[in-house]
């Protein structure tokens, strides 16, 4: 009996361990590779651990203007789209979460169906819109179009948050003579702050990870985002024939690290937001 | 009597005015979101539909003409489009099945209480947080035919194969290579979703089942699966819709290789590289239709079973 229990625990432990290895290995391998010298990277059989760890690849990447531009562009685009969708989304969520009115369920329905919206379905028209507005190859084109996927999600999650606020709080505020706008800014916004952090993180990450629109609406190296820049790495650096894998992995680690750290620090919030967005649907 | 009646009427009127005023306030708060939504989603959606019925080309001298359904007639005879359609559907079916099965297994594993569970849950976010474009590059490095770690293990350490495999170049392994990246990236999301569903199931049910002498398998099929059904359906729908519009993995891994185009990469190619907005919009609309077909299939399938 005891042996069986131990065997069961052993199998369970193995399963958990292999799960963790499966989850982190690709990132771990990129991390290890980024510290290897070229000689170690391109040797067979492969070496699992760098014998002479080097920062050479990181030095190359950080001296690459295109890469630095891309990192800055991604920060600008992801934070601007997050701020805009939080501002607009919180206003909308206040209306949807605290007011009963005709058409409310229709609006909620549209918001929900938009969270499942395939970006590619509007690519043609957005391409024309971006050109017509003179935004082609400019960062505001991305801030504007990324709202397609950040805004519905933000509204959906924040509405859930604001719905949960007890009605007594609202009544007390009105008794004190607060206007709807004061109720929103002074009472609801602070109460929705945890939800804003969650949705803000999720929309920042979604914007940081986007590729299709970045590829379609920008062109020159100084306007690319990191996901776009990482593709052109092979073409612009070193020889055209050989992919600079060491630099590629160093760049990959650099653009991924902030997100992985954010995800780990805010894991509870992110998991709650991810599953709230879905379970309710 | 009459005074109270008119008072009630008055009160009703006041309530009506108040309700209308509240509705106006609500629409005012909603308006920025509605304007943005109309501008970047609803209008472009209708415009794409309209453009698909024209021969619009970017930077063309001729003004666009209305051409009816001729773009769609062309689609049906377009071998590249049909190949992309087949590949996309195949990819969606395989990845969604794998992700649900694997995700359910992981969720069951993490539903048990053990030391370090929150650390494992945190590790689940690593694949999810990495941009797909970047993780595809990481996998390409592992897939590398000469220096990749997979070939190193298969050829040098285990000796399972004699020649290194060019995973991403060989047509026989290309689809599997893309599937693995997608499964790695999105299974955590499925698992977290199902885990949230599992944690809603009252533990007493399992206790009662054990008292009644049910086996673990019975408890799983009689309690866990039926109660997890809503979460499973949400995961199924989310993952299917996502897989049908797959772009990043294929674009980064295969570029413009003709035999590895999905509907989304094909639409992008025609819209952006060739600037044929009319035909490209028809491809975009076709993706929408394919997704609609899947939704109808799911609705029919799961309604029936419920009845």
C-alpha cells in the first residue's frame, strides 16, 4: 500500500516536471543559445551549456539601430493603444455595467462578437483607410487599428468589474449630489482599478505581440515593431545567406523578457482576466 | 381615490423621465467606444464586403468597377486558394484536438493540490506571453537541420534517425512543425480555462461518488466531463476561431512558400504584396464564411446532444 502511494507520487512528480520542462524549454534554449559563442552555436554535436559564455550577441543587438527603433516603437504603440482603450473602454463599461437601457444587450452582443473577430477580415478596408488618412508607415496607424482587438476585450472585462459594485455605493453618491461623471471618476474608477490593471496588461501584451497589421501598415525599418523587426533580422545583419542565430536569440530574449516578467509578477491577475474574458462568453 | 391615481401617474411619469435621462447619460458614456468601433471595425467590415465585389487595386489609374460575384467565381477556381483552405482547416482540426486533449490533461494535473503548484501555473504563462513571431523563430532554431537541438538529440544522442531532418523545409514534416509551435503556445490558455472550470466543481460530488463506490474513471466521465462541458465548449470555440485565422506561425516559418499558405497569409499576400484589394477582400470574406460554417456546425452539433 505504501509502495503504491509512493509510486503514484513519483509518477505525479514526473508528470509535473515534464510539464514544466515542456513549457519553458524553448525559451530556456533560446536563453542558453544567446550566451554561446558562434563556435559553440554551430558545432555538432551540440553543447547544452555554454562553456565560454559571451555577451557578444547582446552587444551586437544593442548596437543595431533598427532593433532599438523597433523596441521603442513597440513601447510607444503598445502603451498608447492600452491607454486609449482603457480610457474609452472604462467609459463604455460604466454605461454597460451601471445603466439599464434599451439596446444595452445589443451593444454587449456586438462587443462580445468583436472579441472573436478575425483581424484579417478587415485588413483590406483598413489598408485603404490607413492610406486615405495618410497614416501609412506611421505609428498612429497601428495605435488606431490595434483598437480592433484591445477595445472589445477591455469593455467586456471592465463591464464585469463595474457590474459587481454594490448598488448602495451608487445610491449614496447620488444622495450626496454627485453627477454621473463624478460618480464615474471619483467612485467607479478607483473601484475598477484592479480590473484596469488586468485589462491594461492584457492589451499591452496583445499589442506587443501583434504582427499582421504591423507588417501591412508599416514599411521602413525605423517604423517597425519588434515582431516585424525580428523577421528582418536575417536579411539586414551579417551575410545574406547565414542566419545570425546568436543575435536572433539574443534579440528574442530581449523582446520577450519584459513580457515574461510582467506575466510572472502579475500571474494571478492575468489568469483571472484571461479566464474571465472566456468563461463568461 | 382620483388624487392617488393621478399621483401614481405622476410618479410613473417622473420614473419614465428619469429612465430616459439615464438612458441618455448611458449613451453619452458609450459614444466614444461606439464611434471607434464603427470606425475601425463595423465600417471596415462592410467596406471589405463591398470591395470584394469590385476590381479595386491600390495605386491603379483606372477607377474601380463593380464586378459582382466574379471575384468569388475566381476563388472557386483558384488552386492556391483551395490549397490554403484545405491546409487551414486541417491545421485547425489537428491543433484544436491536440490542444483540448493536452489542455484537459494539464488542467486535471494542476487541479490537485501540491507544493509548487503556483510556480507551475506561472510557468504556464511563459509560452503564452511570448510573441508568436518570436517563439516561431525560437522553434526554427530548435528545428534547424544542422545545428538544431532536435536533430542533435535524434541523431547524435539517441541515434533514432541516421540523417538529420529538415523539419521546416521537408513537405512531410512542415505542417507538424507548425502544429507543434501552435500547440505549445496556446495549450496553456486552454488548460487555464479548463482549470478555472474544474475549480467550480464542488468537491463534495467526488466525495459522494467515492462513498457510492464509483471508480476514478466513473467519477471522471459522470461528474467531471459533464460539468466541465461549458468550459470545454468555450475553449473549443475560441481555439477553432483562432486557428482558422492563423497567420504568424506560417508567415514566419514558411514565408511565401506556395504549399504552406493559410487563408490569412494568402489574403495578406494578395492585399499587401500584390495590392489587389478587390480579390484580397474576397479571400478575407471567405475566411469569415469558413468561420461562420464552423460556428453553425458547432451550434447544430451541441444543440442536438442537449435535446
